[in-house]
C-alpha cells in the first residue's frame, strides 16, 4: 500500500508522506518523500488514525465537523490526534477493519485519490 500510494503521488508530481496503521492504531509503515513538507508526516498519520477510529474515509467526514455539522465538537472533544481532511482511508479485509492508510502533502483531493489508488492495489 505504501508503494502504491507513493507511485500514484509520484505520477502526479506531488511529494507526500504515507502512513499505514494496523487495527490497533500502531504504525506499520511510514515514508516521507524528501521534498514533502515536514508537516505532511503528521497529517498523514492523523488522517490514517481518524479513518481507523471512525471506520470511514476522512473525505466523507469533512462536512460532519463543520460548525453546523453533527460532530462539530469532535475534533476538540477528544484528546486524540484526529484530523478531518481528505486523505485517510480505512483498510478492510474479508469485511473486517484491519488498519488504515493516510496520505499528506498534496491538496486534500489529491491525497484522497492517492490513498484510494493504494486501496485499489491492495484489493487485487
């Protein structure tokens, strides 16, 4: 998954960081491109963690935490590194949540597309 996300980002000319977490939220893999902004390492990890905890792509959660959204207080209610920006996706195998992947460094839509490409490759 790490390689697939990086390849998708590289093909688009976007330097990124990629984080893979297991079902317990523990890091399995991490890679930051040399040219990626430093904060992308943190954002990729937080996106993966958010996708894991809520078992949903972070792209699907963005509107839920807006001021008029049902979860508007969630980002500050917990002492957890949640980040509601597109680029995090949960990873399932045989219907079970087994981890999550986060990509940071590009525009949110780009990060989501790189993560989706990695999931597609993982499902093969």
